[in-house]
C-alpha cells in the first residue's frame, strides 16, 4: 500500500464493524462480572487494564511496527517477547484468535508488504502459538503507514471499546454509558499512548500482566455457559 493511509488505517481499525472477530470477546469482563465484580467497578476495570495488559499489548504493537522497518523484517522476537509477558494460556489463545482475524485482513489488503509476509514466519517463534493480536496489528499498521502513536492508540482504544461494548450486553443499560466510560478513560489512554510509542525493541515491552485477570480468564475458559469467547 502507498503511504498517506495512516489516518484512514487508524479509523478502520477503530471501527467496531471491522470483521476481525472482536465482537466475540469481552476483554475478560464477562469472567470478572461472573466472579462477582460489581458493574459499578467497570471504570476501575478499564483503568486496571490500561495499566497492565493493554499497556503491554500497545507497546508490543509498536515494537512490531518498528520491526517492520527492518531488512529483512523479523517479527519473531516481538512474538516471543509478548508471549513471555502473557502468562495466561487462555489469554494467549484469545490474542491468537484475534491475531488471526487481523492477519487475514492484512493479507487481503496488503499481501505483498514485507511486514505482512513476515506474519507467515512470526508464529514459529513460539511453537504451537499463532501470531498474537498486537504483532498482527503492528504489521498491519506498517502496511497502512501508521505512526507509532496511531498504532498504540488503535490497540488501546480497541481494548477499552471491547470492555464498554461487552458491558452493554452483560449488564444492559443506557448505551450512552459506554460513551461516558470511553471518554472518561481518554486522558489515561493518551498517557499510555505516549509510553507505548517510545517502545524501540522487543526488550522494551513492559511486563505488566494482571494476576487476577489471568485467574478470571482461566476460569472462563472452562465455563460452558458464556456469552463471549474470552
């Protein structure tokens, strides 16, 4: 793809109608609510994710974007670094499922881009694990010509929007509440965007897992009655 599509690419990735499978995920909110977290704590849950798993994934997406500028492009180190920072197997599997959707989109819109071609080998860095969502997001960001800030923001916005959209299905209420929650999180999103955009190498990706979210995700993986995959 030609340069100059970064802004459009960011809007595309922010569109909930993008057919990459995000509608089937709740960012572990369903498991948190089932475990007894009050719905009133959803804003706190969003802030907790921005400080932990969402921050790690945004930095990984930026690391993948920067790796896309290498010659040859090698996304394997980013895949391995992110997998090591995602101790929960269910969360790795959920990320791989979302990564599959993004990789499919990337191959449809920019199959010849070096970063997109590198997705075919990135998964080999961790045997048995397909390309993770942030790695595919970074490759797609490179194909679109997105900046580090745009890539990080797309990752973080998607995380927060996944929670707010799922909340409406899990605890129905005024749809405008989702907008309020997203806007309330905006200042923190921008703080994390700046932090993530400074990521230069896979070693710079922060290890900010959230043990309780990991626990909830593990329990959710064995639940037979659920609305969301993860």
